[in-house]
C-alpha cells in the first residue's frame, strides 16, 4: 500500500469519525425570565437568588451541551445590582457549558432605547448570536426591537437573520431563540403585551418557514405553551422563578437527534438525576 493510498484512507477515516460525532444526539437547556427582583417588585431579589442557585447547580450536574436564556434576566431595566447578581450566578455555570442570552423587555426596556441597549451589550454582550453546534445552527435575536418598532435596528437585524438562515441551509437543524413568541394562541390573534405586532409577525413566520426552521424557543409569558405555524413549532417556556400558570416555574430539557427533537419542562427540584439520550 502506497503512502498516497494510506493518506487517502486516513482522510476517509477522519471524515467518517467526524460525521459520526456530528450525528450523535445531545441535549441542551432552555430557560427564560429569571427576572431578578420580580417577586418582591424590586424590593430585593433573595428569592430569585436561591432559585437560580438551585438551577445553576442542576445545570452543572446534568452537563448539557449549552444553555440558552431567552431574556428578562432582570425586572427593573437598568438596575445594576440585579444585573450583577444575574451575571454572578450564571457565571458559576461550568466554563465547559456555553451560556447564550437574548434580551427581554425588562432588560432593554419596552421601547428599547439606545442607552438600555448599550447597557445590555456592556454586561451581556451582543443582543444576537449565531452558533454552530454539531450540525445544528442556533440563532438568537432581539425580539424587543420588533415589539418596540425600532425600524432601522429591526430591519438591519432582519437582514442579518436571513443571511444566517441562508448559510445554515445544509445544517440538520435550525433553532431560533427570542424573548417574545410571535403569538401565544393563534397566528391571527390581536396585538397584546405577550406577542409580536400583527403587522410584523407574519414576515418572521414566513422567513422561518422559508428556511425550514422547525423550532423557535421563547419565554416572556411566564407559562408553558406550544403553538404552530405551518412547519414551525413555537415552544414557550415558563419563567425560571415566577409562573403565571398552575405549573411551577422551572426549565426545559431539549434532546436533539439527527431525525427528531424532543423536549420536556421540569421544575428545578423535579429534574432527573441524569438525562438519558
């Protein structure tokens, strides 16, 4: 066997091993609305601290591939004490577990003024992300820009979002993450605090369906929900610290396989000892 033949066989072996790793199942954790200060209306946040400490301990024990937090890290926009406590606690997640954030309306204000957007970026980084994990494209964006109708910023973000989706055409999965769900019950529901404006939500739903996005993960509503728009499934995850429904607060375990995605919501104190794939 020649050196050239050995070289080609080595390349083939590397490609096969790499392909196997790309197709291995994994799981991640989606949580939303830790919202430090909400329970006591900005009086203090000791209860949120305790609950987030338990969540971080669970994250480190379960060792997910990554964690995504879809906004409302704090309750009182611009509150540096709440911001620092949130950063301190989620900073205790093991360094091997990436944590990705998207902003909520309590982080950057209902109307997303420039100063609060800048403050968010100073403490949490960019208000969007695009990451490739195995063969899954993860895209997070700032839904507050849509709700607040910050037209110039929204249009620039929309173009970025479409560009990222175009580049992901060959990926097995494409997941998008944002604070606001496009809608919470029906696609044609009227405008309200919980959803995106009806004159804008359609173009995002069309965009996601065009690029075969099967799953969008959101928060904001402080309750669990699953709604559909053609091939898109919008998964709304309850708040980590406060629930507005009969279900307890908690987080979601999302299992990703080459041919399917499954997910289940858990109260933090009811999580399994180990995640089986």
